[in-house]
């Protein structure tokens, strides 16, 4: 039940963010030129620059999360192997005591 509620809350928040982006795009239609390292970009509306910044931030966070999750999975596998070895040793000790 909790997963169902979380899913719908996420969808609601995503819908609100999309609506906010649409309002932002309609209200900020003035074109601006951004100069990056003496290279002027083509004139684009402010809303495009803001949306681009959100997309770049989302991509950066996703890649960072992917790397972090990969490290965690590798560590989990290592620890899982250690647990199996320790369980096997414990079974051997129990078997030796029962004899």
C-alpha cells in the first residue's frame, strides 16, 4: 500500500514540475545570449536556458547515483561472499562438535 502511495505522490510532484515548467516557459520568452569562455551562444529564450540547466543537473545527479549504486552493489557482493564462507566454516565447526 505504501509503494502505491509513493508512486502516486511521485506522479503528482512530476505533474506539478511539468506545469511549473510550462508556466516558466510561457512567462519567460525573452531571448538572451550567454557568453561562455568568449563564445556567444545562439539567442534562446530564458526558459530554454532554465530547462537546460535542470536537464544537465538531472543527468549529472543520475550519473553520480549510477556510480554510487554500482559501488554499493560490488561491496554487497563481496560481503555476501564473506558471509557464505563464514557460514560454511560455522557449519564445519558445528559438525565437528556434534561428533
